């Protein structure tokens, strides 16, 4: 029933009720004031003005084939693509991504608008009426601040997953403390608190983590605070610093893979039974991880080798400066080429089993002044701290955040066991 019809029916019912005799009681409170529903809008369009067709990009689909299936000829398709190319490359449609066609309410249901969504937030609109227009948009986003805490019983990821925290939050926490805490050596009883922001589309659809404002991690009874602070507003550069204005970053990451385990350490006195217990030094650190796990550059630098050779298998070697170089062996495939500059945390390849290896892992080798050394025994310099000109501002900025962190209670992730009296009562019942 259309809104006008609803309104007419409502008025008729009022007239009918008003004609009843005085003896008949009318529950006026039961009558609700009619409010005409607001039109449903999405992507900036009133949907009731169109026939709405929704689908996802299938394998083999193209922009042209989608429009042709919906009664638009190729000459027109070519014209639309040409006029839209400066705003969006129609060849970039990805399989599995949703799209919407807003079609005219005519016999052919001719498409007037094509809307493509590369992710939950962003969308591309191609209007195909008399004047062809293409532009990008974003759905309304609401940022909601959240708090979380926990006590590590096995690993950070298992602890956070047990509390139902988003996986992205686990990765972000790992990134913040990757330069100061060895997550492969966490102890039972280590604990954390986080103040973070979540994104919601149109107030209801979860759309990931926006940022972590502040964090606290207690490792081996030593506290590590982290506060997100913008050091350059013109370039929108921010980083994490402790309560004493020092950066949490170090020159090198602790490990080239996330949430892995060390399967073999740097050991110059290693002897292997298979080789008759002969001395076979191991000048790298092996991180066991599933095949396909991303391998990260542990510091900024230039790729000086990306090749395959002998027992090393496929590998990448990076020169970071005149003192330090790193190498990553046994890759499934490399993601960088010789001469390419990479930044700390960039994916340079994926874990594999090429070369001499008994299982999937990356052998991480570390050079200092041309000599292979144990990276875990090196005293590496810290990154720059907050400039003196911003220290006063930073100190004032973190006061409320630190107070908020300190007030958060720890979640111990434990199941409460019944007391003896509760257990006895339960048994009697």
C-alpha cells in the first residue's frame, strides 16, 4: 500500500470511529498518529525511485558484460567507460565485491546508475543518464571508543581471542610493541589494557579498528605504556611514545613474521646427529610458520638480492645502512626486486620450504659490519623521541588517557569455580 493510500485509510477509520454512539467506548490512546515513513536512502539515492538490482562480481564478469546483460549496447558502454576513466578504472572490478544497479521503472529496466563497493565503506558511483558522471563516496562512519584488558595465560592472540576481541586489534597491539616486547617470550601472568576506537557504518555495521589511543602492557612485572600522538599535523604523521616521551620503535623489528615461534636459534656450536655430530654452526634464527605467512622487512633499507641459490632456496637480502644487513631464506616466493627500497613492516615475501629445509619456516640472518651475528644479542639504537618543542603538549595530552588506562580493571579470562558450599548445594538439589 502506498503512503497516500495509508493516509486515506487512516482518515476513513477516524471518521468511522467518530460516528460511533456515545455508548461505545473508544480507546483513543490506541490510535497512533500517522507518520509518513522517511524514504530509504543509500549511496545518496532514494531507492524507491528505482528498481534496485544487487549482485557481486563473478569470475569472468566485466563492466561491459554486466551492462550488456541489462540492455545497454556496446557503443553506449564504450562512451560511459571513456567518460568515467578519469575517476575510476572499470578494469579494477574484483571478484566477490558487491555492486548495485539502479534501474529505471520502465519495461526494459534500463540501468541509470552503477555502484561498485571495493570495501564496506568506500563506493564508486557511475551515473549513466544523459550526462555521464563518475565519483567516489564513503558511507557515514561512526567512531566508538572501547576499552579492553586481559591477563596472558598462554599467548597474546589466544588471550584476546578468548575475550572476543577483533583479530585486527591483536595485530595492532603486536605492531605497537613489536620493538619493545618479545612476543615469543611472553610469560603467564603478563597483562594488558587498551583504549581503542571501532568504526561502524551507519551506526550498526562493524567496519574494523580505527586506531588504538593508548595501551598498557605489563611484561615480567615491567610496565610499558604506549600513547598515540600526532607529531606532524601537516603530514598527518603519528606514532606511539611512552610516558617519558620516548618512542617505542627501535631500528629493527624483533621478528620478521607475526605470531610465529622460534624453532632454531643462532648457535655457532650446533652439532647434528644426521651429520655424525660434526660441528655445523647455525648463523640464523628460524621462525616456524605456515606456508604463505607474510615475511616482513625488519627495518627500512634497499633490496640487494632477491634470487634463489642452493640450500638458501628463494631469499631476499636487504642493506639497511653501512652497518646492518638482513637476509630471509627459504621463501615460497619473493615480493620485492633487487634495487627496490622497502620500509619497515613491508611484505617482502612469503614463508615456504625452498632450499634445504625440513619444514616451513623463514631463516632470518643478521649482519653487523659484514659479520653474521645474533640479532637478539645486539643493542640496537632507539628511534627518535618527541621533539622538545612538543614535549609539554604531549605531557598534557596523555594525562587523561593514562588516567583512563589506570582505571581499567583486568579481565583474568578464568572460569569461576564454585565454592564448597555452592557445590554441596548443587549436589543436594
